[in-house]
């Protein structure tokens, strides 16, 4: 199967770049733009009447601060965390 796909790609290699260009032009013409969305706390990615935004506003009104943070701290080790390090991280 992969050899057939490779053969087809090699035969049609001169059409790959024009196909990507046509696809990009069609997407620009037909997909909605992010700049058309109204400004909001999340940059317009969520609707203004989203239940998650409503819950966040209620938390701020009730407690003076949001209940959920939009920032996460990630512990990373390129070679992987040991079992003890994973256990400590989960217990925190």
C-alpha cells in the first residue's frame, strides 16, 4: 500500500504544490475569519454566552478571583520522571 502511494506521489509530484496552493486559496475564501469575532476574555475563541465564561464570572463576583486558573505549571524531564517524582507530583 505504501509503495503504491509513493509511486502515485512521485508520478504526481508536480501537482502537489499547486494543489496545496489551491487548497489554501479555497480555505481563505470559504472558512470564517477569526477577526470577525467580537472581542472577549478568551480572544473571541469562545462565544460570549458560554457556560464556562458564565461560571468564571460568577466565581469572580462571589470570591473576588476566578476559581480556575488559565495557567498550568508542568514538570518536565526529557528522560522521563522517575516513579517517585511522579508520585510526589500527584500527591501535590
